[in-house]
């Protein structure tokens, strides 16, 4: 998928030359046909869809979003938010709901509330909630006075069957970085052609880039498609040519800009709002999609500078991250709290608000290590691993993937695998481990040492086998439990670690080999926060 590059002609050739047994193809086909048979699709008909319970679906979406909310940092009791005073909401995704990513991650919600509206509703009448954009996603109008001959670039309608052309110049008053933002109503392949100094600003992306272009930043609130181009413009006049064809249905387009000057104005307004507030909730984003690699762990655009400026103005700032995965945080030391919400779906505003105000405990834990920056992670500094050489990437890290690499190399991540804070605290006590012939059972007590209810996710890690002459991880996750405990409640827990988890793959024997001998067992809150330890003989 999504084409025949790998499972088309190459698959057929592999079966014909005997390098792939045909029974594996048969097995894959049986799986597909088996599912089709379950839904009555093999006779060519499609049974009626069952009635959909939108309300029940929304309730599930809300619980999932709250359970996945991961609190990374919380200093000086920044969270939960309390009533009274002023709360400043900052950032484009504070007012615009960030529901999903692009490509297969895209979803069409029944509804999606604005986080700003949800925060206002929850804060109540005693609390004033203000808003500042901070970071511009969709651009501001190009001044008519900058265009010769003058035309209004904010809303040009081209009727069906017609062609509209502009041949003029753009006056730039000082050298600056410009981001041109094109909004258009037609299909991606029929968008207006814009040339600046002879260079086409918005050429069609190669391959599937046009169709997997992102979930948030690729469409404006009006539903128009959006494309961007950033370049540095020297002071003076620049030739500008636009050709727009109405096609069969007509075309509406806008051409806007984001410059250093407009960015500075947006940041200044955000800083003013932050200084006037008791607390700040700053929403930051990173819009990802399949088929397009991220080139950096940094937040896109001017967001790092925005966070620096806002946290300097008000240290009681909570940064809410709507990102696809890990993000570097050079601004972390000044932020009061960091809440990772990922792409939270249609109930994201309600879930985020519930966590911010402490109506529920943040229940998520990191499913990946967060690197400090672009130079401290498993593929950094090795072009063969990433981005590849001559179109080929080599996955040469062996078994040392993710948290295993950080342990093996002694590199400290920004946040370790499994990390996530609660609004209460937990202790782990009285650990023991027993080998039962099919794996090991780690038993321990978890106690909520605070006054309020919360979610604990104790994790069991197992160390190397002294008797296995194969490459092994320093420690490997054996299992975990998710527990909701009342204030002061304690619970005795057993986590089973399967023998397969305690085994390593022997490439010479082409089999899994149990790692026997005395092995260390840790219980902790993350791969970097191991609280108690014992050991067990694996036989």
C-alpha cells in the first residue's frame, strides 16, 4: 500500500522464483477474505450499516483523550488551574481545535469545540479568560499599497471557464523573511500558479505529498486548502505573476503573508496578555502526516521564540503540546508545566480542559523516549540510518531501539520512556519476583501517598541474562499495570513477564533462546525512574 511498489510485481516475482513460499501469500489472502466473509461481503452485496450512536462514540473519545493526556512537567503547582483572576490562552490551536493528523491519521469529527471556548466555560464567571494568537498559521493580508498595479489579494473569485491573470510587482520595504500563504478552493492539482521573481512558489509536491499534506495547517477555518512558501526577500520591487483558472466549478483564492514584522507584532500581543494574567495556557502544535518525514524535533515556525517570550513574561505558563510525537524543548526550564495531548480527536478540547483544571488525573505515559535535541537520539549523526544515502536507509541499531539505545549509550533523554506525572504521588514497596517455568511474576505494593485520587502506571523492567552470549538490552520492559487509586489507597499487584520477553533471537539457530540465570528485576514509574529492585533465577 498504497500502490504496487512492494507487493505488486516484486511479490509475484518472489513467488515465481521460489524466494517466497506461496503459502504465505495464501495465508494473507485468507485473512482478507475471512474478514470480508464475517461482514457478508463475499457475494458482492453490502449489508446495511448498523445505526451509529454518536453520543456514545463521543463519550468513548473523551475518555480515551483524557486517558492519553501525559503531564511531562509541573513545577510550582502550576497545574491544576484554579478559579479567579485572569487566564490567558495563547496560540492558534488554542482557538482552532486540533483534531487529527494528515493521511490515514485524518478523521472527520461530528463536532470539535475550541479549547478556548471549553476553558471559558469551565473557568466560570469569577475567572476572566483572554486570548492572543501568538503564532500565525494562515497569514495576514498583503497591503494593497505594496502591489503594483494594486489588487485585493484577500478574496479573488474566478468564475467557471474563465482565467484570471496578474502581472505586476511586490514592493518590500526592508529585507525580511516572508512566508507566502496561498488559500484556494479548487483541487490541489488546479490551484493558482504564483511566480515571484520567476520562481514558482507552490509547485505540486512529488509522489503522494499533495494528498498526505497534513491535518491542521493544510486547510484554513473556511475549508480552503492552504500551501506555504518561506524565503528571504531583499528590499525593493519583486516581480509577481499569478495565473488562476476557474475550471468547471470556479475558484476562490487568497494570497497572504507572514513576515518578521507581523511575527513580532503577534508575539508582543501574546506577551502583553501573559503579563496581565495570573496563569497562561499556551497551545503549541506540530502537524505531521504519513509519507513525509519530519526534518527536526523542533516545533515549527516561530513557536520556540514565542514560548521563550511568554514564559519570560509569566513563569506560570502551561505549554499544551498538540504534536505527533517527541519534541525538543529548549524553553523547558522556564515553563511551569508541559502537557502532552498529541492529536486528541473531536473531544480534545473537553479532555484538555478537564486535565488542566484537575477534573481528572492525567492518565497517559510516554510510549517513546523524548530526545533532548536533534543530536541526541538513535539515528543522529549517522546519515545511513537517517535520512539515508542514495535513497537507502540502514537500520543498523540492532536490538537497541528507543529506550534501549539510551540505556546502552548512557545518553540521558529529555523525558524517558514511560514518563508521566500525576496530581498525586505514589510509592512502590515490597517487591518480589518468582520464576514459574513459563515466565516470571513480579509482585509489589503500590500506594497513593497523596490526598487525591490518581492514576499510577507501575512498570516492570528485567535486566540482562548472564548466561546468554547474545547482544542484550541493559534492561527490557516486561510489563505494566494501570491503576486508579484513591488518596491513601494501597494495592498489591502482580505483573507477569512472559518467557518470550526474557528471550533473545539467535540468528545462527534461527530461534528464540531463553535468557537464563540470575536476572535483576526493577519496578518504577518510567525507564528513568526505577524505584525498587529484586532478582530472580530464570531456569
